[in-house]
C-alpha cells in the first residue's frame, strides 16, 4: 500500500489520478487532497477516498469546505501555505503535483526537501525553478522526481536501463494543437472556445491554450532540459499530428527508442504512481490496423513564436524562464477572459521578456518577485493590446 497525496485533485490530471487509484483497490491510500476553488468536488472526493486532510487554495472558501466536510473525519485547511505544508507531510510517500502554474513550485520544493517522492505534472515548477528543484533530486537510483507529462514520461520510459551519457538527443513530439496549419490571418480570429478544443488530448483550460499557442511545447523543452540534464541543442521538437508517438530518444549509435500509445493521460499518471512497476491499465490499446500512417513535420515558428521564445528563455536561463512563464499565465488568463486576441499572447510574452531584468541565480523569494512583476508588466502590455483587439 502506497500512501499518496494529490495536489489539484479536482482538475483533469487529479481526476484521472483518482481513477487510477480506484482501478487498483488496495494499492494506494490517499492521505491528502487539494483543490483551487472547487469545494463541492473536493468534498465529494473526500467522501469517496477518505483522506486524512483536505486543503482549499482559496482561503475565502475555507468555511464552505469545512461545512461540506462536517460529518467526515478529515482535517480541513486553506491557503497556499497549507498546500506546501501538506506536500511536506511525512505521512505520505508520494505527492502528485497537478497544480497549474507557478503556484506549483513551492509545494514541489517543500515535498522534495522533506524527502517525499514527487510525481510532477506541474511543468512550471521546473520552468520557473529548475535550478532550485534539481539539486533536491540527487538520488538517481531511487528516482524521487517522476515525470507525469506524457512526453517526459515517454523519454523517462525510453531511458530505463540506458546510460544518459549515451543519449545523442531527445525528440519531443507535439500534436500542433487545434490551429495547426492556420495562417496568421486565420489565427487573428480564433476564439477561446476554439482554442479549448484540442484534437487529441483532453486537458484543463490553461494547458489547452498553451497547446494551441505551442507554448506548452516550449515549457516542455525547458522541463526536459532540467529533468534529463541536457543542453537545449539536444532537445528537438517535431510535430506528430496523431499524438501516437509520445516522444523519442536518439542514442549515439543512431538507434531511436520511442514510446507509443493512445493519447490517454492515465498511462503516464499510472506509471509515475506505480514506478518502477507496470500495472494493468484500462486505457484503450492502439489499433495497429486502423493506423494507416503517422505524419511528421517541423514546427511552424513563424505563426507559433512561443516555442522559439521558450528556447530563448531557457538558453539564457536565470530568472528569464520564470518571467516568461508568468507573462504566459497572465496572457492566457486574459485571452480566456476575452480581453485579448490569440496573437497577443505571444506579443505580450515577448514584450515582458524584453523588459525583464535578468537575475542569474534567483532564490525562491526572488522568483516570487519576478513572477509578480512579470504579471504586472503583462497586464500593462495587455491594456495596450486590448485597445487594438485582434
Ligand atoms: Mg505534455
């Protein structure tokens, strides 16, 4: 029996993780669950999975959660600090971090510092604070940072039993998102509703927009740089329209290993939860006879500049990826709100990156400040962009 906690249990990854837990009765015990604002769903989950602790990120919802859980033997807490406190709790072995955005960094650091294993679905932890996270993951034999992102899980699976020194490069696959093949003119008119309709994967709102702008792949390039300690020159991106190849590793003898499967997050989530073992999984199987062909093409950096911006931010490093990430979070929020057009997202990120004053080795407090400032700057630029809504 493995005791686990899920940060962000009411989101897409959180729900699918709980489905994995339900499918393997007797294998997992849930210690803690957290949600951002969805008190009702969190209380329902508490009723089913009987955690010892539930935390709601929004402090103003504490009373509501407390009331909904009044007949349950569960400790109720609220606020971001309570989430980090839960992450560091010694009563669970593994923490699945499925939070969205920069908010995920503090709990990742807290969990690793207290010797917990982290199954990481929050890529922003590594994008903003990879230099703070990675020194806490020194024990290579007993991996204590397990990727949940499908591409990184694929690479992690391809690397099992291999030597990192023998890797020539890694190839992250991208679906291209819902707007692949669109011209700049067409992209000007796309709506949040259209952007949320991903062709292959079912995901939360923020990552769906990131996927449409290709910033998701950019964040994943930085995530891969930290996870697999590879220079950016060795991290390639290729469009794989069907999302059947989840990523690949080229070794120095020219051999390429790939991990394939239907696009279903249950597989990488479960692999992180049961690692180093593989357990039965209900996810559908690939129907080989129905796959007529697989399509590959290079990413379109002209119409989807976010990928290039992320490479730049990653290569320069320091506080720049954190600023880029904050600008992106803010721009995505504004786009979802209908305040700015789709093409303004990349323009806002680039403007914030150009204005950013680089800090070479920022500590956590400095990153918090960078995050705050970059969001503020993004809003300033957005005000300007909003006037000429495109
Ligand atoms: Mg991914």
